């Protein structure tokens, strides 16, 4: 790896870690389960690495097959993760209107 | 650089920003859902960018993978019940980690020979973490689902065996980094990492799962970040790091909530040393009839419900909400006290109650609710045990000494809903049950609660 690229990557890592700490420590315990499932879905971004492996130029058939499995599992995470997070957050959001109705 | 590559990099930058914004919006339940749409848009942009920006030669595997993955993921998203959320999350940690490991293996197969030492160590890190998280998460999911017994699996010399496995895994990793010609070192590292993941999780009991879940979450994220280093891909580094750190923060919070260190959870084998643990509290447990309990609740000013995992296993979330609504209609102030480790993953109990339409404004965290117990008339403990055990506060010899608890024993009276007289999950005796202010209501939580609701209506 080119040293300049490595240094840039380390910078990105360190800044992301710092930012992640700041942002995530503000998430209330109420939402910790959706948080975990959301960050999980987001880290399904390894899908983009898998896509390259599964179909890009310069990779042999064996890599394509490994890539296929990786694309599948990463997609399960992305689709399933976002879907379920949304289902949970919907439950936390709908309440205001409903309890108002109940109050009437 | 080709035009399409610039486009791809631009989508990655957009995706990174959207991911961070979406997590920022997670700080409030009202904005969280909109935040997730941003993350979804970011993900979509990154996928399109990748497909446009890389020279794709075969679409078969890509389309097949996306289709199969979407079907399984979509099915999971609509069908998994909220009680099974911990298993689902563990399973997706396994999937994410497996994807990272496979990308690493693929990169090694294709470009292993020309990699420098730095890339190789990032690759080794990625594959090692990916592999051990995959099997570890599968075991955790199995335990949570009940396929594998929830009790810790332990044997003599376990820590020594684990140590040997860990050392041989790390030495394979080091050999792989220094001597690229030893291809066997890479595969032995991979194999040992799979085994190590299993060994890491089998000695841990179900009650400690919130910590394990968070740790595995962290590992899965770091594996993705390492993938970013291997591919020199910034959006992977950013997303992976966010995931890794969120898991890390949650592990620390969960450990604090149990007053235990991470090493203690991983190697302590909780539950193995119960023998001399409990202070032998004598006395009798006082049983209360349904009608008396209903009477107490109906004429109280302030009631606090303390749900534990027992509530979820009894599927009593809706029953407790109905009872709470009846009490509120009578003018009783009702709150729910949520211990950080109530449930099998961080925040699990909140989700279970939200599903049963309990407004989140009624859910109180431990620090908020503890000062209020002294002015509470009735605290109703439903299927919780260790998190309300006053021994944690009063008895320095107790196994759970120092663990922060919900101080229900400060309430004027306590009603404990419990299946039977047996000890709880950890096997510890709970002095709360013998206090004069405490009365026990035995039976299945769900039917007890709905009977209570009926009785309250007739008061």
C-alpha cells in the first residue's frame, strides 16, 4: 500500500471513530436496539466490496462465487436490517397520535 | 481516472455523509425514522455508484446475490417477531462478518502475491475478525433461539485451551504478515478463527448476552472497516468504524449496568461459583391474592411497573399495557422502570413495550426512576429478579455486589409477579422477596396481569 494512502486511511478511521463516539453517545437507551440494527445495516456497506468480487474484471470464477455468497449475506443485512429498523422506529413514532386519540 | 470512477467516489462521499446524519437523527425517537431514510438513500447511492464505476464483466452472480439476499432479508424484515430481535441481530452480525471475511479471502486469492505488508496485515485482521465473529454470532443466535442450551458450557482447563487457540491464531496471523510465501499460515489463521469464535461464546450464559451482542456488533463493524483498509475504500472505513464504535460504546454501557468488566464476562463463567454466594436470608415470602393486589393498585396514587425478561417470555407486554391503561383511567400515575440489561440485547425491553403500544414517554431509565421509588405506592415487578436484588447494593459479599439496581425496595409496597418460588436466572437468593413490604403473586405473568385487570375493573 502506498504510504500516502495508508496515512489518509488512518486519518479517515480516526476521524470516523471520534465522530462516531460523539454521535452515538447521544442516542438514548430507549433506541439502543434500533441503533444496533441500524449500524448493522449500514455496515452492510461491505456489499460494495462484495459486488466487485462477484463481477468485476480481473477476478477468476472462484472469486465470483465467493463474491456471490458475500453479496447475498451483505444484501440480507442491508435489506433485512433497514426493514426491521424501520419497523421498530415506526412503533416508537406512531404513539403520539394514538395516545391523543385515546385521550379523547 | 475515468469519469465513472469520479462518479463512484462522489456517491461514496454522499453515502458517508448520509450515514453520519442518519445516526445523528437517532438521538430522538421522533426524528429517527426519517434518519433511516437518509441511510437507505446513501446505501442505494453507493451501490449504484459501485456498479457504474467498476468494470463489471459478469452480472449473473451479482444479480443472483442481490435477488436472493433481498428475498431473505425482506422476509426477515416482515416476519421476525420483536421477541426474536436479539437472535435476528446476532444472525445479521454473522452475515455481515461473513461477507467481510469472504471479501478478504477473495482478495487474498486474487491479489495475495502482490500485497505489501501493511495491506496483508489489514487483510489478516479483516479475515480473522470476520471469521471469529461469524461463528461466535451463530452460537449466540443459537443460544438466544434456544437451539443450544442457554447455560454456560464449561469444562476444566477451558481458559488454558482458549489461550492456546488464541495464541496459535495470532501467531498464524503474524507469520502471514511477515512471510507471504507461507500460504498455509493464512488458511490456518482462518480455520482457527472459526473455532475460536465458537470457543469464545459457548462459556457465556444467556443473561450476559447483551454484552456479547454488543461486542460481536463491534467486531463485525471493525471487520468491515478493515475491509476498507484492504480496498482503500473510505466509505467502508467510515461505515465500519461507526458500527464498530457503536458496538463498543454499547458493550461498555452494558458492562457498567452489570458492574462487570468485559474480561469478566468473557472468561468469568458467571453462574459457576454460586455455592457460597447468597447471604442466607431467612424469613417467609408473603403471598397475596389477586383481589388484594388489584385493590392495592386501584387505590394507589403512583404505580411503577418493573418489567424483566420474564415478561417477554410470558408474552405479557399487551396484558401489562391494558392493566396500566385501566389504572390511568382511574387517575393513577403509571410509569415503567427499564433496567439497561432488561432483555437480551441493549434496549430490547423498550422495543417490546413499544410494540405493545406503550408510549415511550412512560418508559423511564434507571437513573431517572430510582429517586422516585420512595414516593411510589406500589412497585410491580414482573419477571425481573437480579435487577431488583437489594443485595447488589447492601451486601458487599454478593456475587452481583455493586451492580446498579432498580431500588424498588424503597417503594411503600412491592408486588412481585413470579412463576414460582424458585430462584431466578442467576440462581441468587433475592432478599427483596422476604421484605415486609413485599408480597408475591405466583403464576404465569400474562394470566396474572389480565386477571388483575379484570379485578381492577370490578373494584
